């Protein structure tokens, strides 16, 4: 009997350490365990997961001050009529509050500043996002505003922005090292803005810098030095290039005397590179000038390199009930005529 008691205690202790999952749904027909973020958040402990079901209603403010995984239903920019998981996110500022959180499949409606290490994937930001802590990451996100990385007052590094679409500018703070891979920059006349910052080391690989057709586009503005910006396997629309950047195996729609380095192609018609750059189809055409002409024989552009752009970045694995009807009258056979429709990944 003593052996059985000890065994039970060990099992219970091990079980108490396992991460738990909670569901949140504020829809008319809630399918989750909780209908408010506060209730779900209070129930969750460090390391737990909260699933936020798509809803026509904004979930309001999410104040996150402990390590959680928060997963929504995904956002599809091509189909804005589909319901998603809209939130206003605030990451805790005390001690290491909110460090190592993962947010995925959410539409974040407010500007967000993260003081501690965090990872976002498959999210849409309706405004700007600031990542201050080293080793923070953005994967396959759509950012309508600006992306700012680095603390500025102390050295920070290891930032990774991968497979994202950025409508604003990318701004590294002083004393910041960052990598931007397989990203699309659209809709801003100044794609990279170093402001008055210095001691910057940024590596851009397999990115596309598109010209929206409005204004005079500039690749980057440099006001201070030292600033090191390195571009490898990138495609540039008609944009202004200043001296001092490093280019390797890049394609330029225009030309500039400031472009030096191996493997670069200037004065290229992008119609000979991609299917429809102005229409948003960035796939390479057969026989493209970008096919196999990058560093180490890689393809130039967002579909080349080690982390190719994901066209279905908005998909998540969180299924959601989109329609649920159940009449209060039972049919003569004694069955309920329940009608349920569900979707996953938009």
C-alpha cells in the first residue's frame, strides 16, 4: 500500500507540471470555456495556451504579464469579410513579465511595444510593432504600420523578421543587429529608416522592395554612422540608392552608381523577373532573370533562400464554428436538427 501511495503522488506531481489549454469565445453562441479574456487569463498559468476563437466582436484589451501561447483563428487579407480574432495587445512591463510569449493567428488592432523577448507568427498588425528585447521574432505577419527593432540605449541583437509583408518602414534602433529575410516592403516611400541611430548592423536577404507608384521611393535613409546595411538576393523597384550600402546578387529595376558588389543586375524590367509585381504576384516567371542567379546559385527574391515566403501565411490550425443553429422543437423521430458549419485556416 505504501508503494501505491507514493506512485500516485508522483503521477499527480508530474501531471501538475504539464501545460494546460483554455478556449475563449465571446460570440453569440460561445463554444469556448470562457467568454472574456480576463477569465481565461486568470485561469491560465505560465506556459499554458489560450485559444481565441474567431468572432465578429473585438475581444478588447489583452494585458499579458506571464508566459503564454495565444492562438487565434487566422487572418486572410484577401478575404477581409471572414471573421477573425481581433484584440488590443499590451505586454506586461514589470520584471520579465510576458517574456517568451507566442502570439499566432491574431489581428492586433493597436500599436504594440514589447519590452521583453517575444515571438509573433501569422498575425496582422493594424498599426506599428516595436520589439525591444534581443532575439525577438516576427514570422509571416502582415504589418500595416512600421516595424521597429532594438532598445536603443543598450546593445541588442538576434532580431529576426521573416516572411513578413511590411507597409511601413523598418527602423533599427542604435546598437542593434537584425536580420530580415524573405520579406515584402510595399507602400512606403522610405522602406528603411535609420533615423538618427548608429552602430547598426542589418542583413537583408531575399527581400522585395516594391515601388507603389506614388512618391520618390528611397531604400534607406542614413543620418548617422556607423551604419552597415547588407543586401543579398534582393529585388529593388525604382528606388533611390545612397552610397555606403553593400549589395550582392541583387536585381534593380533602375540603376545607380552607388551599386557595387558581385552578381548585381541593373536596369532590369521586373516583368522579366516576376509574374506581376504591381498586382502582387511575386512568383518568378519561367526563365526569370532571378532564377538561379543569386548567391550560391539560389533564386533571387522572396521565394528563394532558406526561408521561402509562405503564400498561405495566414492559415492556422485552430478550427472554428462559423454557424450553429439548433431548433428548440424536437422532430417526431426524437432527433435534434442541429446545423453546424466550421472552418479552419480561413
